[in-house]
């Protein structure tokens, strides 16, 4: 069995927190519960956790605000966002804000823990590669910063996730389905143009001020990151 996770749970519902704590303890996991967004934001910034469960609707700070502040301050701990808002647009909004996964309420506890373990495995697999280099590009994973020819690229949280995914698969053709699955955590096509819109934004930021293209569209297949040289 996977060794226990150290989980930060930011949730104002004490009953929900108690249920997750009990289920997690049965799996050998440790849960630190914070009933307010402010407390959770402080703990996430000064303590080390394997994963964070973040309720979207909190009495003091909105979950999306907490996410943005965490990412802006360089905290790269995987975050699973919980919300009673389960529409595709709500899910996309949460993931765009910097969440690594999104689970709508009500949910099964076993699925929650399975998702947390999957997030931890993915993040652990990248720890050895704090900086990814490809051609003219640099991706600093923990600092969540991007560079081209030593010039800093100002990317939003979702643009950075997209850039990192391209860097991790440098030179490979990535299909729309792969991007939806691995960047937006959608295992189906929700008939959304979220991929196309974000690819367009990322391409502009990667190419602005440079002569050589950065992202190539392979018509009928997907997209590929070029080395930028």
C-alpha cells in the first residue's frame, strides 16, 4: 500500500471534515483541518503537505482566491478543488485558477482518496526535474516560472500548466484529447473551445518579440512545441 499522505483540508463544514479525516485515517493518511480560508492559506504557505483539498465556497475567502494566492506565492502543492458547482464551466474555471483536479459534491470518499493519491504520484514523479530545458525554453516547476532565451514569460496559472505539459512532452504531437485529459482533467469532449483559446493565448506569449515560432499546429492531429531557436 502507498505510504500515508500528509493532507491539508480547507473546509468550513466540520461534519464533512470529520468524515474525510476518519476515512483518511483508515488508509494511514494524516489530515490537517482548517475551517477558514485564511488559516488554510497560512498553513499551506509555511508547512509542507503532499496534497491540499480545498473547498471552493468558504465564509471568509473564496477558494479560487486562495488558489491564486498560493500559485502566485510559488506554492506548487497539488490542489484538489471541491465544489457543489459541477458544471463544465465551473470545473474549467477552477482548473484555470490553478487547481490540479476538481471534484463535484456530493462525492464518494474512496474516489476522493484515489484522486489524491493520483495527484501525489504525478507530482512526486516530477520532483526530480525541478527545471525542464528544451531548446530556448526553460520551465521552473517548483517556482512555476517560464523563460525563453532567458526572458521571463508572464503566464497565468493555467497557461503555465499547459506550458509545463508541452515541456514534459517536448517535440511530441499532443492531441486535443490528451490536453483535455491531462491538463483540464476531462475524460470526455465537453464541446468546449477551452483548449483552442488557451493554446492561442500561450502561443502569443511564447512568440511575442521573437522571430521564430514556438507552437506548431498539426492540422487534424494536435499541437507541438518547437525548440524556439
